[in-house]
C-alpha cells in the first residue's frame, strides 16, 4: 500500500486527514452479582457524559497517621464517558460509527478496548445475542454503507489473530490439531511479525478471507471467538487469555471499467485486549499464572509506549515498540498513520480501586498522543489478460445505454396510426428527447418531412446535412 502524503493547506486534505489525537472513551460496567452479594459498594460516578469521578473507598476510615484527613479521590475528563445504563448501540454511535466513512475513503482506523480483567472489554467489543458489541455493529454498518455507494466497487478481506503468551496465532485458519495451538508454522511458536516500508508491521502467513456480505464476516468472527483462548479465573469466569485483533482491509475503486484505476486502501483494526491481573486477587497457578505474566508484560510495554508518546515534550524521543508483539502490532495505531479510538472499561467496585485509577491514569495520558493520518491511494493498471473483461463490461454498458435511448424514444415520440399520412415516417420536425441526447453525447437530431427512420441506420458525425429528398448526404466537423 502506498500512502499519498499530505500536501498543501488544510483545505486540500481529504476529510479526516492531518494531525489527529487519540479519542478516549470510558465505560463503567454495572456491579456484578457476586459483588452485590458481598455488599461491595460502587465508587465510580460519571458526570455529564465526559467526567469520571473515583471516590476513595477508605474515606473516613483513617483517623490517625500519614493518611489521616487526606483523600485519594480522583477526577478525570475524557471525550466520552458512559455509565452502567448506556447501551451497546449508543457507545458504538458515539465512538466508532464515524470511522466507517473514513475507512471507505482510504484511511486507517483502530478501535481497542483497554482495562483490567473482568471490566467488560470483551462484552463491549463482541457483545452477546441481542446486545451486539462494537465489532459486529461496525461490520454491519460497513457493509450497509458499501451497498449504498453503487458508483464504487469494493473488495473486502479480513483476518483474525490472537497474541497468546507472546505468540501470534491465526484464529480463522488454525493448524492441524496437535496440542492447544496446533502444529506447524501456526503452532506453539506462532506466526512471524515482519515490517515493510509500505505495509508497516504485518503478520507473515496470516490467512485472509475475501468476503462480500456482513453475515459471512459475522460467522467468521463467531468462529474465531470460539477458538480464542479463554479460561475461568477467580476474578472472571470467562477471562480472555489473549489479545485478539480483527483486521478488515478494504480496496475501493470506481465501478466504471477502465484500464487504469485510482484505488483507495483503507484498514480497520478492532482489538480486544486481555485484562491486566493482580496475582494476589486471582490466585492463579501453573498455566494461568504464566498467561497472566505474559498479559501483564505486554500491557506494561503498551503503558510505557503511551507514557512516552503522551509526554508533551516527547518529540524525537525514542519509543520502544519492540518490547512486545502487541506494541509492534499497535505501532501505527498509537503513533503513526491511523485514527484511533481507545475504549477504557472499568469495574466500579471498591475492591478494584487501584486497577481503576491505574487504567484512568493511562487513558488520560493517551489523550495527548498525536497521530498523522494520510489517505492511502495507489494507481492500478490492468494486466493485458484483463482487457477482454474490461471490453466486455464496456460493451454491456453501451448496450444498456442504447436500450435506455430506445425506450425513451418510443415513450416520447408519437406514432401515427396505420393508414394515416406519415405512418412509417416522421412528419414535421421531431426532436429526440433530452435524455436520449445526453446518452448520445449531447447530439440533437431533427428530421425533415418525408425522411424515414431507416435513413439513419449508419453512424452520424456531430453535425450533418440533408439533401432535397430528405436523405443524409454528409457530415461536417463538430
């Protein structure tokens, strides 16, 4: 993919291009049933749809010592803040819906969910039956908009991977089963990450599926989610043990057949991150402990990148994306060519105070990160083997236009009844309709009295002359 660099003033840029800040939205889930049963209070409040207030659960309980008369109450402001009553569709409409138009115009866009384990990230991104999440709602919107743009032709390819224990696995094309993650190149060691000057960071050997309708993509998404690594822990009965990345690549070009085409290349990445874990709360052991360590390591690398990019004086500062495969995959989304939305999910319970404040701290820093968005375009010249198909498409289009001209002429030209003067010929000056004239290059033809339609069976120039007998005798220069 070749990106067209931004040039000229702001007015010369396509919609959405130029410098862009990461949009940060926060969602607070309701108290879980086990939290209500244990009598755990909610300490997170959302004010006016933009401000999040975290109250100190120990307020009033410290009567002496260093913590006396002090509060740890925190307050943060974001682009959007959603309380536990907000619907899935409302969150999609305010955070992700507008990205669809940008992707179809050739921009890169990313949405990722961030937060501690058990905070509702997977529910926000994938949802359940009757409460679809950001991923399926985005896919439905994407195909609806493509079907509405009949003047353009789209090609859509998707891939779905997971980062499990710092290894990349293909969720749409798993290897033959031989252990928990198959065998061969997609097993245990996983797929390789590589970097290209044009493509950026990509997964070598990942299986891409070309799709034409939303139902197919949703079926693939459901299949991939079923293969994703999830296990029950003390903190979450369906804890995601891997980071999942759904990539949708869209090639948009004009529907009119031509030897050379301008093509816009957009990419949408939808990412559901695994949640950070406190080992003292989860009590994980064995494989779960190893998974938790790798999850925390990759999220720590992500937090370090956010810290480095979010500092106001970070221009020219080195940002270490290579500490984790997750941060390598997110390189363009965090500091490169992408419009990015960060969805932070929070647990409101008092026993999650530390995790909640830590998540909000990194989310607040992410607001300062700037990306530079450019439209990805390229010119494609058809191979000689494709010329026959192009010619066939053009012939079909010409035939369709001729049928339209014939239909309009029959509808708008009065035909005398049989036996009357002028039947089989045009009496007087009859003008072809405006619609037919546009379809024939703007030429209007007036026929003299007595001239028959059969006299116009041969092609005419843009101007022509008639003889005394009404026959066409020649054409002039246009």
